[in-house]
C-alpha cells in the first residue's frame, strides 16, 4: 500500500496530510507549538489520535519516542557519525538502512523482510514523501518512523544553517 505525505508549509506548527494512492485521507499530523522538544500527534482518518511522536530533550544525540495506543512502540536515536546518518531503533525489532542524505531508505522487520520503503520527492514546496508499506498492520509504525527521521534531518539542517550564519558574521 502506498501512502503520500505532504507537509503544509505556511503553518506555525508541523502539519502533514497523509493520503493513500486513491487520494483518500489516511492520517493527519499536527505538531504542538509551545513545548520543549517536538511533539507530533498522528491522527487517524476520523481525527482521533492514533500515535504520538515525542522528542526526548537533554540527550547527547537526537532521540524520538513513538507511542501507539499510549504504549511505547519504538525509540529512534541518531548515531554519531561523520559521513552518513545512521539510526538505532529500540523497543521494536525493526532496522533502517538506505541513503539518508537523499531521504531514500528501507525499514526491515525482525525477520529481515522489507516492511516499508520511503522516498522523498525533491523540488517541491514543503516536504513530500512516498511511503510504500508491505503489510497494513505496519502502516502506523512506518508513518511514525518516517516522521521521526524527518524531524532529525530537519534539526540537523537547522543546526547547520545556524552554524553557517554564525561563522559568516
């Protein structure tokens, strides 16, 4: 099943709309504005909260927790590397591999089978992703992992931009 996520750009908070291949709404993502660390609420097609993505602050490395039905489903931690982004996934048996700089990657389940693939669409206003989920039961976790990795990449880009601005002055 393919899902398409498009970020709304003219908003004070993070907002994504996620639709299926027939353009039917599947999920909405709404970020909180005044919080320490990011908090994204993933809403189902009826507007009910299906998952929560929460950034853990005061950590050496970027860390995001995924809660589904109020229970911790996964923790995603960015590893410290020089050349290529890498992530550790705890609390579930998935792993992520791929080209993180191009935002093209695959998520593997505990058996080593591809659970989902993600491709970022370039040259669009706002972030746009194509998420191909193999099994519908993995759909929500795959959506949340995609959001967590996008948050880490956004944080890295903001830090690099701030670093460039301070060194050029």
